[in-house]
């Protein structure tokens, strides 16, 4: 199947050329997005055939490109196939959505040339068979996505987001370069197959794991490397935001699994501890960030950080179990992580599509300016509700299924022998439970204030439904959220070849179990019956609705709302009072803000109250700061500035001193090379 993916990537590059030529014409949008939909569909089908039929991995395909005598090497195995399914399903949905949404872009020629290149680069990262090709296409993925983020470059906020993203992406690539250099060893074996068979000291594997965690963490959004994500994702067009959040972060997760689980063997128990702690902190802080925000797309961007944290908790558990020889438990944790990566692509892409539809329909993204959209955007409200319930981990949807598997893996942790893990895993489990509760509150807040209640602005009152292409993409992904939630056993079985290849074990087969029950370890420990839960919810909900319609009062009584003591209001004033007397998004999050954000985010509320007898208005101003900025990046920038001022003197040295520096550097390099060899 590797040649098919290569042909799809080549076709994507060709579509990028069409986008550059025809970007200013309506035909360009149809050709690029329609062609991308077809190419992504073909790549998705090839990956599903590889995964579903259990096709044996093919020998790598070499192309006479790139470095002399090395060329470019590509290969596809079960791990690549899983992430190719995630990537191309998300790409197909985004392309379908963009066929309608793209009509509203003011400057489509800034998007169309780079969109298919972005898709091609992500696919080529997943099938790269050596470090050289991996890093080339990793950097191409970063540059193409940066160009897409900068599509609305006229906004100062977008330009700032682009600079931060480019810096973080470049730093991540540099760190991955060092990781691959250590894996290649002194003889420079950059092919993945050669790296797997190498014997290396244990400390090298540990350093590689930490470098991989930092390198892919800057792309995936792990705290404290997340600072670019809540700026870049909202700045991009909505279908690009969906790809960056739902798909590109999964390519980063693939990179971590490929390096740490496949190449940097053998694993030590403290690897899992480090990944667990980072993942747990990321999950809780990500959803706390989301609860503090008012912008619809920024909330979704911060929620991505939370879900990436949950995935890394699963990966950390898998590493810990693997190091102690508990391969079935490791397979369960890795399955939970992969399943949640797939689920996150489904519901987060749907939510970003919905956010784009809301922005186009109202011109607003602030929750304080929305409301009542359920009456004006009836068809697109349904998939948004399903996706919000899925990301809040409500049964029987897919978000609950993967998080339930993760919790089942956590419950197996008492068998771990290390005292540090015995303490850390339950603590991280508590963080996961806390993050799940906060996520439910976050998406009750998002959906409730955007779609329910009265419109809070004239723009929300005049909202209209989105186009048919956008609705089709949202409904398709939302339907898959339901299917993957009700039938998770089929997804778990599809992931079994990956865990078998990486760990030598897999979760017991779920096929043939009565009522499609999910039993991850054994029936005596725990089981989950999503189909029965779905039937119960559907039947009980239908009976309740029928009873209300049959026996409830049919009389509709309309009355004037309470005007806060004001009399004789005009219609416009009445609407303003009606919206202002509703519960506000900041008020909803205030209890959590008071308990957690005052310590974690240095949140503060500045209240100005007029003196007694004065008629001036009272005011409330709230502010908070990201701890990563004041604890890490601000001191780092200050230190770099000071060092740059001192190093600036070097440009005023004489030629003799420059030559002395060059000679000294050469001697050190040769000595290091000799010692390394």
C-alpha cells in the first residue's frame, strides 16, 4: 500500500500547484478541495485495507531523490496505517467542509496552494522509513501549516501567532534532530530498520525519550510547550484549525510512539513516570485554560491540550507497564491512547467546523455575544451537541469509551513494583478524573451559552444556517462519534495489530461477545455494554418525550420578562435587558476560577464600586496569566537578550581572533568525533 500513499502525496503536490495558479478563481477552490477530498479518500481506503485485512508490512520503497546514495525511503506498517486512517479521515472531512466554507474566504489564494501540501507532508511523515525523510517532511508540515495560519495576515494577532508558532516548530525540529542523531550512533545509521537493531547504552535511550517528549510536545501542545497552540489554532481558518488540532497533533503523537516505543529500546520504568506526570498536568491545565476563555475557537484550542494530555497519560502507562513486563496491561494503555487519538480527531474536527459555521453566521466568536443559535442553526446544532457530549465523555459516545479504557488501565497500576509509580499513577488517575469533570463543565458552558438562551447580540439574533457541504462534514463525523461509541469493540480489534507489533501483546479480541460487550482484561474485573446503554437511553428518552407530549399541558403562555425594575422599555432596550439578565459565561466559570485559577493562573478581579450616594457605574475587570509565560518564557527571553548583548561584541574582533576561534572549534570537533568513534 506504500506506493498508493506516495501517489496520493504526489497528487496533493500537484493540487498545490493548481491552487497557486487558479487560487483567484472559483474553479481553484473546487479543484483543490474536491481533489484533496478524492486523494484523502484513496489514501484512507489504502490504510483501512492495510489495517483491516492484516496485510504484512511491505519492504520499503526507495526513490532516487534526496541525499546521494541514500535517496528517500518509505514504508508502511500497522502503526503507520492507524495514523494514516486518522489523518486522511480528518483531511477528507476538512476538504468536504472547505468546499462550502471556502467560499467565504476573502483571500483564498493564500490557502489553496498550501492546503494540499500540508496534507501530503503529514502523510509522508507517517510513511517515512528513515530519519532524513522524516525530518524533511516534518519541517515541510510545519512550514505549510505556518503559511495556512498566516492566511489572515493583516491582523496583528495572527502575525504574532505565526511568529510564535514558527519559533516553537523550529525548536521542536532541532530537538528531534538531536534525538535521531543519538539513535543513529557514530556510524550514522539513519534508517529506522537499522536503528531498531542497534545496541546502545541505557542512558542514551533515556535522553532520546526526553528529547522526543520535548520535540513532539512542542507540536502536540504539551504543557509548558503549548504556548503557540491557543494562538495559532484560532488565527487559522476553521478547516485549517480542525486539521491542526484534530490531525497534526496526532502526527506528533505518532512521532513519539515511533521513536520511544519502536526505536529507543529498551524502556525504563522512569520513562513512564515522566510521561505520566507531564500528561496529567497537561490534561488538567488545558481544560482549566479552556474554562477561563470566552473565545469559541480559543476554548477548543485549549481543550486540545487537555486531550493530548490524556493521550500521553495512556502512553506513559504503557511505557511503565512495558518496562515491568506487564505486556497485556501495556497493550490496554496503548490501545486507550490510540483510541482516544482517533476519537479526538472526530469530535474536535466537528467542533471546529461548528465554530467556523457560527463565526460565518454571526461574525462573532465570543460566547458573551452569542446565544439562541439552536433556533437559527437547527441542523448544525445537532452534530455540535453530539460532539460536545462526546468530548465531555458522556456514554454511550466515543469519548467515554476511550477514557473508560484509560481508567481501566490505571486500575491495573497497583501491580507495578516501583514505589514511585505506585504513588504517581493514582495521583495522575485523580488528575484524569478531575480533567474529565472540568471538561464536562467546559462544554456545558460552551454549548449552553452559544446555542441556548436568548441572543446576546443583534448578530446572534440574525444568524443563519451554514451551507450543505459544511453540514455534511459535521454530520458525518458526528455520526462516527456515535458509531465508535456504540461499537468500540470493532475499533479496539483494529488496533490490536499495532500493540502486538510494538509490545508483543494485545487486548483480548472483542468479536463474538454477546451484546457487543467490551471486556478489556477479564469479565471478573470490569466490562462495558455500550449497546445496552444506547438502547436504554434511546427507549427511556423516547418514552419520556411521548409522556410529556401525551399528558403534558399544551397551553403556551407568553408574558413579558422581568425588566429589573425598569418600565416602558423600547424593543431594542428590552432585548438588551433580556440578554444582560441571563447567566454569563464568566459567571458560570467563576466558582472554578476562584478555587483554582487564583493560584495556578494568578487570576485577579479588579472591582470598582462607586461611593455611597454616587450614581456612577460599577465595573469588574478580570485578568489571568499563563504560568508558562512568567515562569519560563519571559525569563528565557530576558536571558537570551542579555547574552545576545554580550555576544554582540564578537562582531568587532580582529581577523586573527576569528581564525583562532575557528581553529579551536575545529580541534574540539575532531576530538569529540574521535572520542565518539
